[in-house]
């Protein structure tokens, strides 16, 4: 046996390498810069710089694509094509916005992350750490690892490599979830739940991948797709394996019945982390699911369609119905995220080429609105007894009259909510329109009908919050209990996401045309 | 300039955004930004008009595709503007009157702390209204339609610290939503019938569609028009809308927005042409409203509400004309144009009077203002002569044509419609003269604390300009049927038909009724003393004074059930927000509560949910796949 | 072909201890059972022609992962027996049914598969694995590196407590102790002057009074100290016959020595 | 007897691991259940690798081991942090996030 030097086309991987390299560098920065304040500044600069440069590289790659569909980086392992570049660009944008939110501070100079993750909440050590001005600046490194893992996730064509990337972006998320500054007990609870269920689902994914390997002798997606054509499609082991693989990805998307972690984790995690994973995890998981379905399990479309229908309907119904009775803003948006997982799965009906445009666009609009709305949430704070700023005011009742206190902030929130609801002139409308058209093209009009009904019902709880903000007066005696923060970085994020939401709602054609070019997979084999 | 017409929308919109964002820094000079933006929009419109006049009558419609809204789907929705004689007429009216009112508002709102915000809303309104009339598809028109609704809502409730004003704003909002449903339904039916909502496709395919379809679409459009234009039975909001600042009443609730319904009907001419029944309903609604408005106008003592009733009545005339088909379309728009001038002028006059009288609106406390407010008196008087239809002032040329056209036809229609129009003219003369005499003539019945004075030039100059328009615009436009020919490419050529009564007779009858009406008003309100408190009055007066109990009817028919519905919702809301489990929450909420219990917080239950899900799905698919 | 004996041994060695996961009470027992399972699996890998993996399995799982589990168990209390009564209603049934269903489903789908083993002699050997690992899978290897960095950073963030108060020098410590009113000199050892070298005998001060705190506090709490007075008596009896004359609480010898140091003549 | 019998064995181990996650309140024990599930998947990979006479399955199993080790580190770190705050590692205890 002779060793054959592997042929790897490194160039298309530059964006990912930049991000992961910066992540490793960020770990070193942790070791070498002692002052927390300086470290924060350096980490923030490195993070945003790396993400921006990577974004630039993605654009360069995109332009360089020309008419070709993409490059096979390594046969059967990674393929960077137009579709994955579109997803990568989106993830990088989300990453930059999230990094800004990570660095945001309240007027009291308080960050969203705890000053020391290892000491018990409320202990003397925690107070000491806070007084010493410690900061968990490792979150920037973790963010970069997560973004890098997600970017890999979008272009991998191998089920086991996919598992590695899945863990690469999940582990940082598990950790970051546990690091909230306020309500840390909830944050740690959320981390434990997320971790345990995440590990559970990745075990299921892995067993599924093993079964698929067993029935096809292949592990890279294209070869699986080809191999399935040669075996009877009612091979039970293959079907069970495929179901388990898809379940692992649906868990990350947050679809019913694999959604239970979503509300708890969204509520418990530090708000910037919620914003990031609400937007980016869903996008990355959807990207991977698209690739798995279109490359590997395309021949099983008919068999698996039942699963997609059932899960999509269950997600839309459960997400919508339970969101109606929520009293916590973050939790309400979490259930709305579950409902949106349903809308995403609707587009998979029939595995049409239209979905390859519709899904990135939908995830882009959804992600922007998610980051924006959680950014707004991070600005609405409870006021402590001594007049200082306390934790986020997440009870619905505390949002009453926000429109009077801060019309622009409330207006932005209303915009994001309308976008979630899919009201015309917001990005969400175009996103829903595209997704539903894709499903109709796939012949799934009953599913679309249910989806339209679900969005109509869902509009109720979005509008309820808007009504609460603008048409309800601040309760008597509660005027001073809510403080509105005015952090520059957060404001930048809110303005950018709001502007994008409006622009994508009014002039979506530019982005849609770009994504139409991205609706191709590079198929190397066969 | 036609290709730059989008600037007319973009400039006021940008200005509105700027004024809203700029904050307190711009308080000192922000209003001038608003004025400049509106003037710029006017200049763009004027340029487009001049360019259009230089072209052949047949080539005057230009479609401007701005961008593709949703590319690549079966449903090609583009964002485009349509510049043709009809839309350019509206552009000119909106920007010209709008700019004058901007100037006027600078002085009128001088002492208001939120003047900058006011101008932002005004600019927003101008932009939305221009979008409405320039849109090349019903969808885009709908966005403008909603935009003007929003601006109107914001402006009516501008002084929302006063509770009844906020209520008025909400009322206008709700009634307008009812109308909007009509437009949405109409669009849905167009999608179903023609597969598109842009004017070109719809109008090209309308002649082939069945009459039933066209009638249904037409009626839905009429519902929309009724909501926006305060036509029977959705007229109730207009009177209350007078709660807004007077320039708003002049611009939105007299000259422009309320006429959007008429625009919608005239623009949809190809649809209505194929649906005679829908046309008849339009005409009848117009006739009812014109009489209803006139009756209400006779009994109101609030000067703005009387003017509002008059607006309602005059729009009734326009609707009537629009319902008559091709012979009426041009006259509807013509009257709309002249009305825009004289009614805006009179509203500004009323504002000037209110300014002088410490914001009083009760005409019974006015009187004998002729002496102290000469300019206001003269300009208002010109408007009064115009609305009465005295030749050669504007109103004569437009209203008389409508009355003539109403008498064209067969069977009972000309007699009923024509009769209504004719009687309406007499009633108009009465209530407008009543208003005029009560305000400017007779004895002074001022309260002790008022010291009337003429307003500043910034207010009087726009009034003078509008008065000149009220006086001569009609004559200019009517000479040689200039305006009718201008609109012909859009409204279609109308065959000449003879009315059932000879035209000279109609003219004579109309003038006679007008003179009688004015004379009666002079006897009762000009020469005789007007009591300072309103007499109890007969049943008819009370009925009219209370807007024909429209509010009561609305309350019983719409509001009560609606309230019950909202109350349940609010109750459920309160219960949910307070975290209490609401026993009576309807199905969804109960379902939600039930499903919520599944989220126990126990991570082991979550894992169980997942595992059961996996096993079930795998089982079904594996068994189903065998 | 695989040896049947091996299979049954492995089956017994994995399934039976793994049941401890469901039924054993003490986590330590469970962890040790899982170690057995891992060893069993390693045997299976060797039997299946993957000796390299077998070794890795032992090193990684039994050597590292399970030991880490044991460490954490010791941190959180090694002998916490779990109360096996189920607290969530119906969870036991759902759990057994779902897991049982999963097992039956998987076994039936595996049984349904018709896979013909290919008869080749290629078995796993470290060289072969290395060849493929560093050619085809080299990218995955590199990504694994990042994964391990993440894990290390994560563990540090969540568990490492840095020094929160400045480290104090001995001088500072001493000063603080004196300020707090502590005795500046060393405590006497138990038994000093008491003519006894047992830990439970209090030392005697120069007056011969027992110093109770010279005995370890642990003994005191356990009431295992000797009575100091008793040893004092011994002292009086043997060493200092004129001690009797001095009344209780009279100036001590301390005072005398001080006087002496001051230069005065002793009596 | 073929390597297929090991796949059956793996299925049983996988189910036992899953049951442990559902039934055991001790976070560490539940976590060991997950580890058992991953090991079961490894056994499947190795068994198929043997049946097909190729090394890919073994290499995948090797990756899974490394990933599992990393996962264990993070998981135990979370458990320790939780224990420091609550003095318990029962999975039933932290259940404030619900509804």
C-alpha cells in the first residue's frame, strides 16, 4: 500500500480557514493579553475583522465562479459550490451581527456574559470576579469556532464529516448558552438541557449514518444517492437510517417533535447567543438538510415525504398554538421559531429546484428578523431598586407602552414582528411567498394551505405584542420599572437588520436573482 | 420628466423619514424641509405634465417599470408607475394644493411643539397619495391606499393627548379597514380571473370576462371606494375626522384622499363598463350620499363638520357621475378638481376664522366677521359662489355637467338620479349660504374673550391662490371641453346623448333652485338674528344633526358584535398576560394551554418526546415503504 | 467469518454490564460496568479485524473517558445512591416502551437487510488505517483538531477559577494576623512541660497552667483530650516544691524574668 | 456467524443507552447512556467495515471516538458548573424553564 498524497483544492476553503484560524488565534490572545478591557477590544477586532475578510473571500469566490457550478475541494468530502457560498455568506453576516451584540454593554458597563463562568451564581467569588472586571472574552473564540463549523456544515458532502462539523459548531453553543450574566441558574439549566438533548440527537444521527453506510456501503452523499438507485428503495434498514439522519438535522432546525429544547434554550441563553443561534443554527442545519436530501436521499423523496409533511404540519401547529399563550417575549419568539421550522420544511415538499432559491432567502429574512428582534429584547431592561439596570424585561406586560418610551425601538420591533408574520412590504412576506411557491411547484398545495392558515393565526400573537407596545398605556406605578438601554453596537445591529428587512421586502429582486444563480449543486460523480 | 416621476414620490418620502429621524435638532427649520419637498414634488409633476402636453394625445400614457418585485415566479409582480392624463391630473392637484397647504401650515402650526412631526406626516401623506395615483397595478395602488390611510390616521390623531381625537382616529382607521377588505377581495378575484393585478393585463382581459365576475369585482371596488371616500354607508368617520388640524382637513379630508375612491372607480372604468349593474349601484350610492351629506350639512353648527358634510355630498356628486359610465367619468374628475380647489380654500378659510376666534368652531358664536377679516371673507366668498354653481365660477362648469349627465338615460334612472342631483344643488345652496352668512354676516355673537383679526400673509396667500383657482379654473378647463379631451385617452370617448329634459331647462331649474336656497338662507341666517344656542328643532333637524344616527346604527350593527369579539379577545389577552389560566379562552388558547403542558421543563420528558417521535416516524415510513 | 465464541463472549460482556445503566443504584458501579462494556467492545473490534481500533477503544474510552467520568463523580460526591423511584408520571412506561420499540424496530430492519459479506482478507491494520486517514480523511483530522481546542476552551471557561484575590506575602499575612489580635508567637506543642509526649495532653504554661488550645481541635470535639489539671499536679509534686507557697494568680515567673532583663537584681 | 450479528448487538446496546437517557435522573448516568449509544454506532460501523472488507468504517469509528471524547469534556464541564451552583446533578432538579 502506497501513500497517495491527497489532492485538496485549498482555495475555495479560504473563508473557512480564515474563520477557524482566527478562532485559534483568539484562543492564543486569551493567553497573552492579560487586561480584560484590552482583550475584549482585541478579540472584537479580530473576530469582526476575520469574519469580514472571510465574507470578502466568499464574494471573491462567488465572482470567480463564473459559469462553473463550483469546485470539488476533496472528492466525496467537501464541495464548495454556488449554493454553499450563498449559505456561507449568510452565516458570516449573521456572525458579524452577533459579534456586535456579544460586545454590547449596558449603560452601567455590564455585558451580556457572566464575568466568570466557573463560579456559582450569587457567590462571593462571582462578586469578586465582577469587581475585578473579569470578562469571558473566550466567547469570541467560541463564536468563531461556531461560525467556522457552520460554514463547513454547508459544504460537506460526507455524512461522517458532517457529524464532526455538527459537533464543531454545537460544542461552542452549548458552552455559550451557560454563560448568561443575569439569571445564570436558568442559563446553566438551558445549557444542560441543550447539551444532553443535542448529544442524544447526534447519537441518533450517527446510528442512522451507520445504518445508511451499512445498506449502501457508501458514506459520501452523492455515492449514497447513486447507490440507492441500485438497491430496492424499500430497503428497511436504509429507510430507518435515512429517517434517523434527517431527525438529527431536524433537531437543529427545531422542528416538532424534536423541538423541546428550543423554548427552554432560547429563554435561558444570553440574548446575544439566542440571537446568533436562532438565526445561524437554523440556517446551517437547513443548508445541510438541503444537501442531504438533494444529493443523498433524493431517490427516497416519496418515502420520506410523509415525514416532512407530518413534521412540518406538527411544527406549524404546535409552534403557533403554544406561542399564543406565552407570557415571556423570548419564549414567544422561541415558539415562533418552531413554527418557522415548519415553514422551512414546507419548502422541502417535492424537492423542487425552486426550493434551492426559496430556502436561502427565507432563512436570510428569518435570520435578520431574529437577530434584530433579540437585539431589541436586549435593550429593554428591568430597573433595579437602586435605579441601576437589571436583567432583561421579558414579561409581556413589561412591554406595555414601549412605543411611548422609545418609538424607534418599538417601531423596529414591530417591523421584525411583521416580518415574522409575513406581512407585505417586509422581507418575511417575500420569504414566505417564495417558500410557498416552491411547495406549490412541488405539488404540495394542501400543505401550503395549512401553512397559510398557520401564518394567519400566528399573526395574532405578533400583532398582540405590537398592540401592547403602541396602544396600551404603561400600567400605573410601573413607569419606572422598565429602562430602555441605548447601546451603540446594539443600535447598529438593529438599524442594519431593520433596513435589510425593509429593503428585502421592497426590492428583493437583487438578492433573489443572486440566489437563483445559487440554486445549483455541483454534482461531481456520475 | 416623465421618467423621473418617481422622484415626486421619493422626495417627500425621504423628507418624511428625515424629519422623523432628525429629532429635536430639526425643530427650528424642519418644516421648511417639508415645504421644499412638497414643492419639489410639484415641480417634478409640472415638468411631467408639460412633457406630456407636448406629445400626441394617443401616446400620453407612459409605464415606468421601477423594479421587479418578485422575479422568476409564475406571478410576475413588478413595481411600476403609470403616467397618463388621469394620474397626472391628480399629481398636479395633490402637489399644488398640497404645497399651498404646507405653506399655510407653517403659520397655522406655529405654536405647536410637534410641528416637525406634523410636517413629516404631511410629507408621508403626499408620497403615499402620489403612489396611489401613479401606481400601475392594484397591488401598488393598495400600498399607497394603506399609506394614505396611515397618514390620515396619524394626522387625525395628531393631537392624541385629547381622548376624543384619538377615538376619532381609531374610528377612521376601523371604517377604512372595512373598505380595504373590499380592495383585497377585488384583488383576489382579479388574480383568480386574470392571473394578474396590473392595470394593463386586467384592463386588456376585462372585456372577455363574464359580467358576473366584473360585477363582483366592481362591487368589491365600490366597497373600497365607499370606505375611503366616506360614501354611504361608510360615511360616518369623516365628520369625526375633523378632529385633526384644519390644514389636514383641507388637504386630506377635502381635496385629495377622500377623492381616492372616485379615482379608483374611474381608473377601473374598463371593469365597470362591463358591469352595468355595478355602475348603477355606484350611481345610486352617490345619489344617496349627496342628499344625505346635504341634509347633515344643513343642521351642523360646527363649521368644520358642516364643511365635512358638504365634502361628503360633493363626493356623492362625483360618485354619481362616475356611476354614469363614460359620459360621467370626465365630469367626475373635473368636479373633483374644482372641488379640490374651492373646498380646500374654504377649509383654509375656516382655519383662518378659527385662528381668529381662539379655535372656536361653533358658528353660532361667529357672525359679522366680514369687517375684520376681509381677505378671508373674499376668498371664502369666492369658494362659496363656486360651490353654489353660480356662473362663471368653477363649480358651475363641473357640477352642472354632472346634473345634465344624470338626466341622460332611459326609464326611471334619469328621473331619480337627475332629480336627486337637482335637489342636491338647491340644498347645497342653502347649507353653504347658511354657513357663509352665519360666519361672516349678521350680528357679532362673539364670546367676550375673542378679538378677531386677519391672519398672517403666510396663511392668506395660499387662500388667495386657491380662491383664484375656485373662480377661474372651471372656466379655463371647460372652454372647448379642454379637460374632457385631455382625459379622453383614459376615460374613453363618450357618445353625445340628449338628457330627458332639454339642457337649457336643466340649467335654468338648477339656477332657480340655487337662488331659492341661498335666499332662504339669507332670510333665516343673514338678516334674522341667529340664537346663540341651537333651538331644539324638529325631528328632521335632530336626525340630520346626529348624522342620521349613523353612529347609533353603526354601533348596533358593527360595533356591538365587534366589541363583544374584541372584549373576549382583550379578556383572553389580559388573562394570558397575567398568567392566569383563562377558563373561557376559546379553542386555540385552550389548545395552546394543553400543548404547553407537554413542555414540562423535564429534560427526560423532552428526550422521551424525541425518541417516541423517531420511533413512530421510522415505523410508519419503514412499514409504509415495505 | 467471525468466531462464534467470541461473539457470545462479547455479547455477554457488553449487554449484561450495560444493563447496570438502567438498574444499578450507585453511579460508581455503573461507571465500572461501562468500563467492562468498553473492554468488551474493544475485544469485538479486535475480533472484527480492527486491532488498531481495539487499542484506541481501550486507551480512549476506558483510559480517558471513563476515568474522567469517575473523577467527576468523585467531585460531586462518590457515594450518592440514586433513588430509583420514578418522579415523572408515566416516564418509566414511556421510556421502556420507546426504547424497547426502538430496539425491536432496529433489530427488525437489520434483519430485513440482505447484505452479502464480501470475502476479502483486507483487515484493519494500523498502516492501512493511517494511509486512508491521512489521505482521504486528512481534512476531517484537521477539523478534529479544532474540535479538541473548542472542548478544551469550553472546559476551561466552565470550570477554571482564576485567582480572584491578590496573592499575599508572608509578611502581609503575619501583619494581618497580629492586627486581628492573634498571638504573635507559635502555639506550644501539646505535651510541652507536661512531661508527656502524647498528642492529647495539653501543654503547660510557665505557671504550670494547662493551655487547652495546644491540643488539636479535632480531639477536643471528640472529647478525647486528657485533663490538663492532672498533669499540672504532677508538676507541682515533683519539680517545684515551693510552688505551693505562691498563691493562685500571683505574679508569674514571666514578670520576674522581665525584671531581670531590665537589669534589676533578682531576689 | 457473520459480522451481522454484531449489528444486532449494537442495536440492543443503542436501545439500552437510549433508555438510560430517558430513565436515569443522574446527569452523569444519562450522559453515560449517550456514550453507550455512540459506542453502539461505532460497533455498527466496524461490523459493516468488516463485512465489506474496507477500512472506511473503522476510520469513521475512530473519528467518532475523538468527537465523543471532546463531547465528554464539554458535557462534564457543564455538569460541574451546574453542580457548583446547585449542589446536585439530578436532571429533575433544574426545571424552571418550562411551559
